[in-house]
C-alpha cells in the first residue's frame, strides 16, 4: 500500500513538473515545488545554480542587439532579431527543472520512509 502511494506521489509531481515546464506555466511549476516541500528547499536553489552555469555557455542567451535587416528599393524592410533563448538551452533547463523537482519528490519519499522506520523501531517509553 505504501509503495503505491509513494510511487503515486512521485508520479504526480513528475507529471505536474513536465506539464509546467513544457507549457512554461509558472503556476504549475510552483505547484510542483510546493508538493515537494521540504526537499524543494534543496531542489529549487540547485536548479537556479544549474541554470546560471548553463547560461555561461556561449550562445545560450542571444544578445538583444543581434539581428539582421534587409530593405527593398520600394521601402519595405524585413528584420529579424535574436531575442530568444537558444533552443538547446531552453530544452536543457526544462529537463533539469523536471529532474530537480522529481528528485525532490523521491528524496521526500526516502526521508519519510526513514522517519517512519525510526519511529516504529523505537521501544515504547515507560
């Protein structure tokens, strides 16, 4: 019975995290983080450290001043700019976020299991 509940808890957090990161839904990502408390206290800062390290790789964040413009003799112009994140960076950080929150859910299950084992192995007081 406990294993089903543990697996269900991890699966729910993983599903919410996947949905949140793939749809860029802040609310769902926050819900997944709340569901993983207290381990989210480790997972969320770890995610931001990983994000910051990945952002240092050249090409991760395209400069807002980069881009091209072409104009025709009739005066019509087309412009393109590099305003977005590199696709590899966006995908990698989404995967890292999903793994961080899912890992936090697994950590909560392990900690809860150890807590229950410690309480049941203690002899009764008296």
